C-alpha cells in the first residue's frame, strides 16, 4: 500500500521537473526577446542620440611652469650651467554658483514591436565664476606662462546638439566651438571667453542655453560650489538616479517636476573633476532621470514566471488533495497534460503581450487556459461541477498571480500570506486522512459511481 503512494508521488515529482525545464526554456525566450528589444532601442539611439550626460561648465586655464636650476658643468666643475624644465598643466575652476533649469519633451519612437523614449532637452545654464586672485603662484626660480582659458562643457553624445549655443560671459557674447580639448572628455563644446586674470580677483557671470536630443535618460553634473537644478518633463513615469535624489518632486499623469540643491561640501566636485580629467577616474556624481516604462511586458512576464513552478505545485497539490478527499485516482499523464497547459500559459502571455496591453494579454491567456482546463478536468474528475470548480480555482490562482506581479513593493508580503493560507487550508482538509490506507485507494480505478457521473462525450 505504501509503495503505491510513494510511486505516485515520485511520478508527480518527475512530471514537475519536466515542466520546470519547460518553464526554464520559456524564461530563456523572455531573455532573448528582451535582448532583441534592447538591441532595437540601441539602434534607435544610434540613429538619433544616445543617453545624454552633461558635465560642466568648467573653466580650464592651461599653463606652463618653467623651473630653472643650476648644476656644475661636466667639463669644468667650477662653472655652473643653467637647466630649464617645463611642465604643462591645467587649472580647473568651477562655478561659485550654478543654476540649471531644464525642460524635457519626450516621445515614444516605435520600430517593429518595440519602442524607445526619445527626448528633447532645453537646459538653461546660469551662474558666476569668482576668484580671489593669485590662482597660480610661482615658486622660487619659477616662471609661469598662462595659455588661453576655455570654458568647456562635456556632452556624452554631441550628435544630439540641436542648435549651436551661444555663451554670454560678463556681458559679452562668444560662440561655442566643437570639442573640449580634454583627452579624457573629448566629446562636448568649448568657448574662449576673454578678461580672465590669474593674479587679480575677478567675477564673471555667464549664461547659455543647451538644446539636446537623446534617448532613455538625461543626466547633469552638479559642478558648482552651490548648484540648483530644476527639471520639468512630460513623461509620467520618471526614475530619478544618481547620488542625490530630488529635494522636491511631483509626478502626475501628464509629467513631472523635480528640484535638487547641492554644495561642494557634499559633492567634493573639485577633486572629482580633477581626478576624472587628469587621471581617467570614473565620474559618478550625476543627477538625472530615466524614462522607464512600468508596463514593460518582458519585465512583467519574467516576474510572473518566477511564480510558475510554485503555481504548478499548488495545482498538483490541489489535484492530489482532491484524490484524497473524493477517492478518485487521477493518472500521472493527466497531471502532465494539466501542467503542460499551465506552462503554455506563459508562452501565450509572452506572445500576446508583445502586441497588446499586458493586462489584456494576461486576461486572454488566463481565459484560454482556464477554459481549456475546466473542459478537460470535467471529464477527468467525473462531472461538470468539479471541472467548473477547478476552473474557478485556477482562475483565482491566476488572479492572485496578477496581483503579485502588480504589487512590486508588497509582492513578498502578499505571496507569503497566500502560501500560508494554502498550507492552512490543506492541513485543515486533510487532518482526518489515514495516509497509511491511501495507497490502496490510489491503486484502484475510479469507482463506478464516479465514472457514471462523467459528462457525456
């Protein structure tokens, strides 16, 4: 009697492993389609402009330090020879105050089944540079030759510049030119303002407007000693990133607004800029926003598949419980067909969600799976009421799955209580079952009474 029960459990476990392999294959297919989507998004970005990050403005002052020294002549030790060494370096000045106000207009660009979010950004930069003089102090026996200062703005993909910006510097206008002249940050623009002194105090206010086009995300570097950043956009699902989250934000169905404020005490920006431009160290202090799609069908399908094996197990457990309580023997092959229908649910969901809204695709896949299993189980379990009951049970399971994948923050909590409820129900229903006598029952065919209740074919 015991061997019959254990053999049945072993067969069900083997079928579950085979179905798990099918779920894994569909999971690989989800990853493949996701990679294909990412490739299409990359192609759209390559045809327009990629993610945009703006670092600047930074005032660079090149200079040459000439150091003179003397050493004895090799031919005549009593004679001294002057030696001159030259060191070419850069001085980087950051704005004392920087205010950046940005307006982002987004649109979804489709290609085949996929889409990418393309944006147009209009960023207005205003601020001022302040020095107290003596920026470069020559040492003993040193001479400093100052080169032409440049105001540089690093732009990750300059192909996205829509209009040539114009710099207003201390009341004068200067054109921006291509490139930055910096080896570690070659992409960007630069201007050559005049009137900059390295030995006397000076103050210069500046402003310019940068119109950019990009894809998926937009980032800014808070390079000022005191930086204020405001971003307004039309995308209703922004994701803010960076080491500093917005101090204030408002997200509505029609767009968002966000504001940041930082200081050099928090960013240590002078060191970061110097390390980035001089030593090729990573620049990590960006403030930005990504334009995400919370209804991403691949992400939601992948989230649903994480519960696939669990729900197959719950369905099989319900089958087994029905056998125990109703004294019906369900063949392992019937377990396998039922499990195959549950696995194909995820394939249906994946294929439908590429063409329809995820909620509608989920409803259609659920309806198809529940209708098929309700019809099939009406014959397996002996009558229509039992088949309809199991169909309703499966509909409830799929409904619970939809709730779990919708509640991102509370999915674990909801799932834990749901499983605890299922376990509680199973223990209550089987509290009086004689498991030692169960093997004999499972080894018999369905009772004539049950067979007579089967629907007419």
